[in-house]
């Protein structure tokens, strides 16, 4: 119906710029409408296409506006002269607008104005025509709306106008979408088999969900059953009863297709026996004996033999019916060449999607591992090196996050506030760690149970202190604008910029800690006190001072981790509790007292958690449970962790 309209519009879009400048419209909008006055005043769905095609061919710039107003019942006809206007009711009169110039055309009494009311079918035709105009509208939002409309209601007649609008599309993203959408339309509605197969082959390089949906639409199947497959059927597969299809379902299909008798339900058997009682007997069996199911079945069979009731479906009848018919799925697309191409393209697309999903999951796991590493590296120093079980480690992370929040209250520039917050969070938590070591930890060395209980009490106290100061509501820690968005590789693989930043920060801290421990005097003293504090003291090293600095360093790193984690997670008084368990698991699994072990443990836990979530995405609690069970089993087989200490330290 609208093919002529769309072809006219495609021709209009394909005119060259010189031709558009030298050739002016020959008729104004009112002239065209007067030529079709009867159709405008009383439009019909089947006949309005000619009018719209004439409007398109007139090349008037206000045609799209007219179609919009006509669709919204905003067009009126003055009965005295038959002219059409845009009109607005003002009391007993209408304010008129000239449709060609857009200027005021005075007023007219209400009794001489007739509102044009196109029905629903006509409005749909008008809407389809408007989509073609909107494809090249200067307003980007209108072009997006037109593409959305085509995606919702694709049609073969939209191919030419859509392809005609591609060359002049100034927006690269919309141009790509138009090209892709044109390929979708060609794959489904192409004029020839070769055109459709060519479009389908082009789609095999895409990854987006819409493309996969189009290929699945081409491969849509319907279920069928017949004594033999009907000639000309594009068979997707033959179903084997008992393997591909349940026997009960298969027999129900036969019944629905009138290829087998329907089973007699128990209620119908009972009703038939009741209706055929003669002289106290049914089918020669006394009524008193019908309480037995076998007797009821024999009585019913006797009635069926006499032709009184339809026969029951016996297992033999069921088996014969199933074996004498073919069950199959057939493509709704009749052309096998098209479905073969679509199947090959979809298989290729899904294989590539699966590969990219593995990459995407790996990137997510790497990001999670970097978060766990940042959260655990401070604990690796205090617990792994000093042997102190610090249950308040999560609260140092919380203190760092709140430090970042407070800094942003005074420095509104998020980039500068972040640069200030990182060293300040280190200083605050370093001081808190030193105070905790001097006041509590130093008195509890080599008493792990008392240390655990004391630090757990400190953890609760710090949480309550944070609630008293900041309240129970989550506080915002906003990342700079340059960390917004995500790094999008394709439609499957993408990762948030903030997670990339955290990964880079984790690498920086890994390098920094290795440098401190391996290349500085403080690192040498820490390692010597860790391995043999008595010998270190005899060499002039103060073990108490080194323990204090080591605990402060681990606490300070936890504060920086809190700033990084707070940029994407909620900042609350309980946020440390979300990471304390993972931090201990990371240190223990990786290997106590080893930075590389902490990195290995964070990687193992991150990849393990993401892998479990992939197979069970709807239940994160189950994923955590499975991960903990795996780690328990892992420790049974490798109690010293992935990277175990060697030598004297391992014996300690």
C-alpha cells in the first residue's frame, strides 16, 4: 500500500544538492491538498497512500509538519470555501493558521469549521510516512525516534528510504545504526534470495543483541506432525519421540492434529458406565463389581465393542500412532538457502559472543581481584608479616573512605579532592594504626586470641563512632568526570573506567610495596625483625619501633584502599565488614607473609567468584558460599597457601 510513497520519498532523498537548489517546488501545500480534498476530509486506510505520495513528491518543507498535525487531529476544513487550516478553539470561534506560510489566517465561526478525524488505520499509515521524513530530520532526537519506530515495526517498504538517508547522516553513531538496521531489514525482507543471504553474511560479523534477534526471527520454527513431512516444508529438525519430545506431549499433538483418538478420561468412563446400566449390569458385569478398576475397564470395553461408546486408547494404539507419524520442527521461512545462511551466521555470532564473554568475565574478575588486593595488602603486612590478627582492618578501609568524603565537602573539584584525599587518608589511618599498636597491640604480641577479641571490640567501637559522626545513611564519594563511563571494546566487552583506575592503583601499590620491602632500609629492617627479632635487636634495630611503623604502614594502605573502594561502592559505617572476610581469605589462600602470595590469592578469589556468579548469576549468596567451601578445601590440600614461605620463615 505504501510502496509508492516510500519509493517517492527515497527518490526525494537521493536528489543532488544542485538539483535541490535549482528546482523549486511548483505547488504549495494547500494546492496539493485541494487536489485531494475529499481524501483529506474523509481519509481511508487503503486510499490515503496516493495522497501522501503526492505530498512527498511536492517537496514542500512543511509536509512533515502537516502530517504530524493531521495525525493528531489538528487539521480543520472551512466549509464555506473548502480550504484547510490549522485551528485552535477560542470560545465560539477558531483561530486559524495558514498551512503553507505558518502565519495567522484570522478567525472563523465554529459552525463553519470541520475537524478532520482520521481513524486508527489512517493514523498508522501517516505515522509510517512520518518515520521516513524523520530519518533525515535536522533534529537528532527525531532521527533516533524514527530508527526506534522502524526497529519496533520493521517493514520491507522501509529499506529504500532508510538506505537513502544513510549517506547524508552527519552523526557517525546514527549512521552506523542506520547501516545495521538496513542490514536487518534486508536480511528479513530483501527483494531477492541473494540480497538476503548477502545481508545475513554481513550480519555474521556483528555482536549486538538486535542482530542476534533478527537472525533468530529468520530461524523461527513451528512444530508439526504428519504421516510424512509435507512436500516443500523447510525442515529444521526431525524430533525423536522419547528423546526430543515426551511421549505424552507427542500423543497430544497427534490428537490435536486429528491423527489419533483422544484418550477417554476417567470421568467420561464413569459417566458412560452410569448411562448404560441395564438390569443392574453394565456390559454384562454387575454394578456391584464396578468398584474394581479392572472390572470398570472391562465393562467399558464391552460397551465399546458393541459400538455404544468410543473405544479406549490402549498402549498398542498409542504406540502405533506414535510410530506411524513424523514429528518435526519447520522454519517459518520457506527458503532453505536463507535459513542455512542464517543458521551459519548465528552460530558464528554466538561463538564469537561466547569468546568475548570469557574475556569480559576475565576483565571483571581482574577488576575484582585488584579491589581485593587493595583491601588485603595492608592486612598482608600486619597479619602476614607481624602475625597480628587485626579484625579492625575493615574499619581502617572505612576511615579512608570517610576521609575522602570529608575532603570533597571542602574541595568541590573532584580531581583535586581525590589527589588530596589519597595522601590524607594514608596519614589519618597511619596515625590511627600507630595509636592502636602503641595502646593495644604491643601488649598482646604472641597472644592471638586476646588480639582477635581486642581488635574485634575496636572494630565495633569504630563503627559506632562513624555512625555517631556521619549517621547511618550512605555518603557519596564522587569520582572525577574523567572516570565516568566505561571502556567499551564492543557490544559484549566493556569495563567501567573507575575499575580500570583501581586496577592501575593496585599495580602502583604492588610496585611501591615491593620497592619499600626490597629496596629501602625500612623494608630491610621489617624483614629482619620478621625473620629473627632477637638477632635484629642485637644489630641495633628497635623491634618495637619497626612493629609500630609496620602496623601503621598496613593501616595507611588500608585507608588509601578505602578511598579507591569508596569511589564505586557505598560509604557507610559497615563498609569495612564487606571486605574483612575477603581480605583474610586473600592473605591466607595466597600465602601468609608474602606480597606475591597476596596478589595470587586476590586473583584466585576474584576469578573464582566471577566464575561462580556466571553459572549462578541470580544468587550472589550462593556464589559466596561455594567460594568459601572451595577455599576450605583448597587450604586442606595446600595449608601454606599458593606462594608458601621457605626457609626459617616458613618454620615460624
